[in-house]
C-alpha cells in the first residue's frame, strides 16, 4: 500500500506522526517538571514553617527604627572590637565563633547582625551603605558603645569607608578580613536576582544546598552550631532585605570610589594571599593601607573566609598592631 502513496504525501504523514510523538514527549516532560516543582515548593514551604521553631536564640535584641536588631557581646575587657559580616553570612554571631573565641579573653567583642542577617528583623529601607551604617551605629549607641575598633569581613570593607568618615571619633582602627575595596572589578555586573528568588520559592535552593554537602566540614564548629547556621541560611537567603542589598551592590561600590579612610585612622588588612577570582586583589589592598599614616597588610594562605581557619593569626596580629597604635598615641 505504501508504494502507491506519493512520496511527498508519505513524508508529510511521517512528519506529522513524528510531531505528534514529540509533542507527547514534551507534554510528559513538562508534566513531570511541573509536578516536581510543585512538590519541591510544597516541601519547602512546609519545611520552612517547621524549621522556624528549631532556630535557637542567642545574643540580645536592641530596638532600631522600631525593629529588633540582634547583637552578641562576649568578653568584658576595657577595649572593644565590633565585628561586621560579609554579605549573605547567614548567622554572623555564629560564623565568627572561632574569631570570638580568640578575641574575647582580651577584648569585649561585639557582633552586630544587620537587618536581614542572623536573628535580626528584616527592613523595608533600601540597603544603601548609609542606611546600613546608620542602623548599626544606632544599635551600638543604644548599648553605650562609643569607642571601638571596627573589624569587617568582605563587603563590610565598603560600608566601613562611609562609617569611618561619619563616625571617625568613635573608631580606634579599621581591620579588614579579606575586605572588599571600591575599585575591585566585576561589582557592576548584573545579577539574576529574580531567578534566584524564584529558585528559593520553588524549593530549588533547598535542593541545591542539600546536594552541596557541609560547607563547614572540618572547621571548628560543632554539629548544633552548623545546624543553626543551615536553618538561618535557608530562612534569610533571598529574603526581601537580602535581595535589596544585592540590588544595591553596584551603587554602593560606585559611591565608595569617592571615599577613602581618614588618613589618621589606623588600618590593618588581612588578605587572602592567592585570590584567583579578583584581578589585582593584593595591589588594591596595598594601595588602601598606603593611603593612611598607620597601615599594615598581612597575607594569609586561606579561603576568603579567613576567620574560619586563621583566627589565631588574626587575633595575635591585631593585638600586636593595636599595642603599637596605643603606644604611639601616648
């Protein structure tokens, strides 16, 4: 029978049959994907509600702009160190634990969790460096903390420029933990924020985190602490406050390019020795410490989160640096 059908008609029938099969396959695939996403979305929503009750309290709350900001204070020495986190650190007071352990015997250590971090509330205020700094300063002022060294990780180095110029009279020094600098490349690149928020809503962020393994494996954190950091990461990542800070990356970095640390402010920078992700990482920090009267750069062989593995070196060198600064003041 087939040989009696004109070839062009036979081919058309074959194409139509192929298209019907293809459309069925696509429909099945789409149905499977939709069902899978519906499942991950429901599981994520249910897990998020359940996890909220498992988050343990730490630190103390202070009122800032009618909202609650979480602050952890350890140690009771005369000199104070204020620690500020890098972007997206789920629970700063827990993440800084190795460094707190090294500093607390010799200093009063204050960890401020900005809005959207750790146990602090979210906020609708734009996440400009000025707003973040005003809120952090208000929290410290409410606690009567008005003389301290400011020690910040990663993007805290950008916020610290505005902070140091506005509140110079309160600072004894700035200490960077692989801190960001205004002219580092790549900070004006567009980020897929909408896609990342959607991924969290659909539960895909949770799936990826479970597949990624333990980011704190082999580090000085106990299981309970690691579990709390995981819970807070799932809670805080891609929240409205978190997302807004990401959206302000480019403007915050750009505005900081017109700023520098006050020349009389001592600056100590701990920097990752081998940073293959950011071109000119070391020279950029060398320029920054050279811009002040008392500046020092210390290279460490570690990941960007230097305080995870190099807290003893950070604490020892900070103590030495501040002893020299205090001696020169007298």
